[in-house]
C-alpha cells in the first residue's frame, strides 16, 4: 500500500502548527500483476476556503500499468477524484 499525506506548514516551517489536511491510500488488488487494479481511499479535512466539510471517498483504479513511476500511479488515482462520491465525516 502507498500512503500520500498532505501537510500544511504555516509560514513554511515544520513546527507544532503543522497539520495534515488530506491523506490518500492506494492499495494493489491484483497480486502485483503488470497491469493492476487499485483500491483508492481519500480523506480530506474541512476547508473553509473551499466551503467543504471533512470528508472521505473511495474508488477503484483499474488496469494501471505498474511499470511506471509512482507519480504516474498517484496521478491516475487523482484523475478519478472529481467523479468520486464523497461522504461527510
């Protein structure tokens, strides 16, 4: 499984005011086949600027070519973000 964490660092400093604002888990469901399916789970903290509540969503990324950079996997997972059904926490 891959976990991507997005942290906010107020003022650009890694100090006690830092906070996690989003997290994504990407897990392979295809026994590491050359073209694999992945379960994607995303969590977001409330965002007053975007007027969104704390929420979560899950979806499946299908038929991804594993012989690419990890960033291509993250990009493919995020490409499904706009169509995801979010549930408020």
